[in-house]
């Protein structure tokens, strides 16, 4: 994730960068590739992702944790992992996902760092290797396998379980004698009090993550009840409608917009953290939403001048974390397939994941790896450890959840009615059969 791994990373295709000196190549589909001439005789695996190898002095914890596992694989196998990257200049450029799909469909790289929507799309198109062949796959948590299995194949594996929650300024809640909210009604009441006391925008939002409010309310019973598989089967067959599950969540977000608790115009142009983050850090906005790792990274919310707590999104069952899976996927036509699988098996081993989790202080995809989290994350961590959460991405659902719901929420931000949004979901469900 890292991120998410955040879906907001994007740039023009011509801006692809490669570590080291590079020369251009074109494949038969006319897409431009980059290769390092100086390392033609070196065993190389090509990784396409939203970031390059980090500078040794960089303070980005997520990158440093990832690079430690890369170094382990490189040293043990005598292989160099080359980074091919794509980063955003502004929100109007091509998305990272758009470029990833184009590259993967053209077999341009060996391994990809994939977001949930691209995992499902490429898995369904049979463009990704079944990674259950890896020794490290045997150690995965069940939720990781469920989220990243398409047509019976484990098509992606992450280095961390990405958990989204609400980042709240506890000091501002204490100032107005407010309890941290559990339910949608309690959340709206907190926003009302903040608004009436001069807080212009109680909830800082961006164009990516408002969907978590929808997921928390839509799937709270599905994932925390007794009939999960039966309900998913009904959704896949069309017997049940996603729109019926999501109605309350969309109505809730519409209420946040109508009452001015969320600024829809700003949210449409805000990138994750970069947009709403400054107001949250300046204590102008008491609530934002973000992923787990943001609480550990000083460039995000890892160092605040106030008491920060990270809690779940409101639901009728109480605070609900939203879990989404990004992960590494290997191209079925990878030029260096055997070496690529060997690299991943080391990077995703318990030994490497222990280093990653301890460095980045995150929830590991391995059931054998546990680390202590920062105090701010303990409320969210306790819920996840108790099995209380909903999935924001599930490759077992025919309708891709994370990307599609995000797009429909944007239509709500642009002025669409709740009924129009639900109708859009119905059409998406029909098209996904």
C-alpha cells in the first residue's frame, strides 16, 4: 500500500523512470519500455511500481521497509531488482492503475505492485501467475487469500495488510466533551457540534477514500455475520443487489456533503493526505481518513502536535476498520519468470516480512508475524485482531469493489443523487456478469 500503495499516483506514460542509465525499447504493441544497457549480463527482475528504490537517507519508512526485503532477495540470489516507475504530477493525469493495466497487458514487466481493482481485472484476464506455488504462500492469513483469489488462483500477495480508519484529533474531541463515535448517528452529532463551534469542515476528505464510509455500513453484517459466502454467492448470481447493501452508506455520505461536514468541491481535487492533511495537522479539521501506515510516517501523520487516535468507521455494530489488499502480481509471460518467483518467495518469507513489519509497524500478511503498533493505532489494531472488520476489496466478488465504488462516490461528490448512484451500481453489476 502502501496504499496503498495509494491509488492516487499518476503521470504521463512518457515520464516512466528507471534507476540507472537507460535506453528506450519498443515492444510489438508499440508501447515504450526502458532497459539498462549496463546490466545486460546481470540477472535482472523488473518491478513496475509507484516508487523507485529509496535513498539511504530517506525518511519514508514504508520505502525503507520494502527496500530491506529487496536487498535480502538480491543478496541471496545474486539478482538485481530494477524499478520502473510512474508518479503523478497532478490529479488530471493518467492514473497509476491505467498505466499498470496497459503495461501488464503488453507483458512489459516481470512483477507489478498492484492496487485492488487491477488485481481483480488482471486476474480475471488470466494475466497473473498463481502464486500459491510459493513456499511463503502457505503462511498467509486467510483474509489475504480470500481477498486476492480470482477463479481459484492466488494472483497477488502484499507485504502488509492495509487497514483504513478515521484519524481523529482527540484533543479537539476532549475540548468539546465529545466521545469518539461508534455509530453513524453519533458521528453526525460530533460533526454538528464541531460545525456549530466554528469548525468549517469537520471531515477532511479526498477523492479516493470516502468510499470507506460506504463499505463500513454496507458490509458490516456480511463480513461479521454467519452467512458471508452465501451472501457473496447471491451477489455474484444477481439474486442480491450491491445497491441494496450500499444504500445506507451512500445516504450517509450525501448527508455529510449536504450539511457541509465534507467539502465536496475540495474533495474532488484533493489527493490523499496531500490535500486534507495540512488542515488536520494545523488542527483546523478534527477528522480525516487514511491507511494504517500513515500513522507511522512523519511525512503523513506520524508526528502530530496533538493526541491522535485511529478508530474504525461508524456502523450499527460500532467502529469498523476497512481492509483493502494491494499486492505483488507476476506477469504470466514474464521474461524472467523463474527468477521473479524466487525473488518474491524471499521478499514474502516470514523472515523478510518480520523485518518489514517491524520497520514499518504494520499488520503482516503472514499469520506467523506479529509486531507492536504505535499507541494511536491500538484501537484499530484490537478490532482487526478480534476479526472485526469489513473488506473493501474482495476478488471473489464479480463486481470489483474498491475502484468501482470510488468512482460512484465521486459522482455523488459531483452532484449526482443517491438514486442515480445506486442505479449506476446496478448497471455495473449487470455488466459484471
